[in-house]
């Protein structure tokens, strides 16, 4: 029995991604550029991904 997978493209580096079933709102990392991506939409086994802004902590240095 084949395993269901979803596909998408990193909006930053355009790397093709294949992932196990995931739902809208979940996050994942691009294996190429290591950006954190959020699933905006899942339609017909295609993911719409958006880069997540990461806030770096200011350590006062």
C-alpha cells in the first residue's frame, strides 16, 4: 500500500519538498535553506508554503 505524501515548493530557494500528511498551520523546515515554513493551504496533495519570520532574541549585547 503506498504511503500518502504531499508536495510543495520552498518559496525562498524553490526546493521541491515531499512530506508525510501535514495540516494547515503546521510548520516544517526546508532541508536545503533551513528556513522555517508554515503550511498555508493543502489542496489536491499540494502544499502552499509561507516563510515564517523568526524573531531573534536580543541578549542585550
